[in-house]
């Protein structure tokens, strides 16, 4: 203690010596300036990106301001936009667009005729089971039922439960049925949302606000596996929430638990695991993530948007899984999409919480608006009561046993496709798929070439990156007779052809993803994605 006291006295004498003879204003300004400088240095050094990464970004930003470089990039972006727009126009047979309201309203007969023409556009016939994911059921009886139910509630709005009490009851029942399905007790709760992205963003908001308002964390951050859905990135951007990506075990494709543990800080407001993740269909070690949540008192969100209406039924279907739901004490929230394997219409999902203390921080309430006290559970104000009603109808139509039966067929088909792909020389399957997704790669040729050639045979597969891969998300449509056999036959033949002709030119997907992954300036890749979105909304013909 004496030595420490002596050391402090020396520091005090040194500071006094520095300030000796100087006016108070100079001392204050120097102190303030030094403090500001130290804060700037700290903020500059301690970021998610390294100095090298930020230096590379700064270099490309400056390089793009050089007139010849800027001009070349603008021309290339314009070419990409025109190319994508032309591709979309080809898909509608280069037909003209409506660009203004018709002078007189069309008759119902004319509208139906035109809508029927629109419905026939496109080369992919999803009814045959050619698409990865996309349409998860397609049963005509279910389609007719949901259409009728939607029509009954087409004008209803859950924002006004006093006017539409029946829709309120349906939504409450959907949430409760889902909570029960994931083994939530009477304290569990949740909300219906417009899709998995909104469910995820709302969970991020709940934990951000809880961290700020209850735990006193000024700069909350979430730990998310690199394989988790991009909706977490969207949530981070919209909510000004820091996201830190946790690497994967490159053999299992599961999140690296040692890395996740080492990345936890006092600012960590949520941990995330996927069940399963989208790229490779692998379930993260949810039990271990939940245990970390308990140890460090951090909420844990399980993203089960993709497989949420498969994994609760897999044990009864003969495919048991490790625990992933509210039976694990550390799991505090789950997202599951009713519009995927729940076979409800697009635009419906559910976010669930272990107890309402989390959900309260999801809510938006403003008590001082001139229009009255305004409170909403989700991002949207007005919502479609028709979607709520149709989702309710889908759940009660299938019932528990109906979902078990579909799950059995889907998992059987996915396992068959996985085993078949493993037996094909030249390609491999990533990890050990747990549910309905089978991801394929190759160490011999560009895997996107396989995707392009499968497209020519009528298959629509998902292209993935980092690492380069493609996947098939198996749905009810793939369980139809001979679909899986046709898929394996085609992928075997295409792979054999590529191995025999390795120098063959790459197709559109191979060129696009090969180029996109090789461009070090990721902001340029982002602008290419803008071109795609611009083309989606374009009514031009070039």
C-alpha cells in the first residue's frame, strides 16, 4: 500500500508540474482535447473490422472517385441493370406493362382473364416439384379452403380487435398452439408477424430494448452464427444494433461454441442459434447455446423459421433430435414460419417468448399521440385479417397427425436425396443435414455450373456462397412419385457431363456468383444487388 501511495504521489507531482504557471483555460482546453482525442482513437481502433479491412474499404472508396474508374463502374452497372430487366421481361414474354389506371374500371370477367394470363408466365412449373423451397405444399383442397377462409375475412384488420373479435381469437389461438407445440408453459406468449424476417427483427428489438432499459447496456450487441439468416443483419441495421458474426466449425457447419463463448462481453444482449440454418440445413448446438445463456444471464433466440413446422414432429416421425425448444431453460424466444412447412399462405410467421417480460419490450407504444394512445405488437399497424384466418385454417386443417405424416415423407425424401448425392463422384454434401435441406459442393469444378445445367433441365435450386454451394430445400411437392428419382438422375448425369467436359463455358449463375465472390469491394456487389431490385420493379423495355 505504501508503494502504491508513493506512486500516486509521484503522478500527482508530475501533473502539478505540467500545469504549473499555466492559466486555467489552457488546462481545461488541453484536458478536453486530450480526452476527445483518446475517445476518437479508441473508437477508431476497436471496431468489428480490422484496420486492414477498413484500409481496403477506404482505398476502394477513393479509387471509385477517379473519373475513368467511376465511368467504367457506372457503365457496367447500367449493363447489369439492363440485362436483369430484359431477363424479367423475357419471363413475361415481353408483354407490355400497365403504367397508369385504366380510364374505366375493368369488368370482373376481364380481370380474371388477365390474371389468368399473368399466372401462366414463367418457365418453372413449381407444381412438379422443380423448385427448392418456394412453395411448400400446393395441395388443391388446402388451397381452396384457405382461399374461401381468406375471402370471409378479407376486409378484417387485427388492429381493431373490437370490430373484428373473431380474427383476434384466431390469432391468439395460432400463437397459443405454436407455443404449446414448442413446449412453452402457460407463461409463454408471442405474436403473429408478416414473415420470418419480421419475427427475427422483433426479437432483436425486444432484447435490445431490454438490454438498454433494464440491464443498462448502452451499446447492445448480438452474437449470431455466420450461417444464420440475413434478417439478423437487417435487424441490426434498422435498430442500430451491433451484430457480431460467430464462425462455424468447417466440418460440421455448426456454430463454433468456443468462439461464441470467447466473444461474449458485458454488451452482449442476445445469443442466436438456428434450428436449422438456411444454407446447409444444420441445427446449431442449441443446448450448448442455452447453457451459455444461463451462465451469463443472456437471452437466447432460436431461429426456427425454416424448419419450425418440421422439427417438433420429427421424433414422432421416427427422426429424433436433440432438444431445441422451451424445454431448455436458457431458450427465451423462438421464431417459426407458418407460411413454410406450416403450409399457411405467404405473409405469416410467429415469434414466441418464454414469458411476457420479453414480449413487452417488443411492443411499440406511444401514449402522447394526438390521435390517441397508439400501441402495436408488431412493426405494421394495420394487417391482413385474411392472412390470420387462412393461417389458422391451415393449422387446424392438418392437425398434429397431419404434420407428423408430412414430416415423415419430407425427411425420408431428404435423406434419400442426401444419400444419393453422397454416392455421386465429383460432388459432396455439406455436414450432416438434420432436416429438409441438402447442400452440395464440389472440390473439382465450379458448383454453380451444376446449378445452371440443372436449371436447363427445369430445376430451380438455391445458390449459396462462402463457401460456394447450392442446395435443395425438400417440400411436400418433392415427395410426389418419381420426383426425387428424377432429381438424382439429373444431378448424376449433369455431374458426369461436367467432369467429362471441364472446360465448358460457365452459365449465368456460375459467372455471377463467381464474379461476386471474387470482388474485394463488397459495396460494389451491393450495388449490383440494387440493380436486381430495380429490375424487379421496372416497367421498361430496353
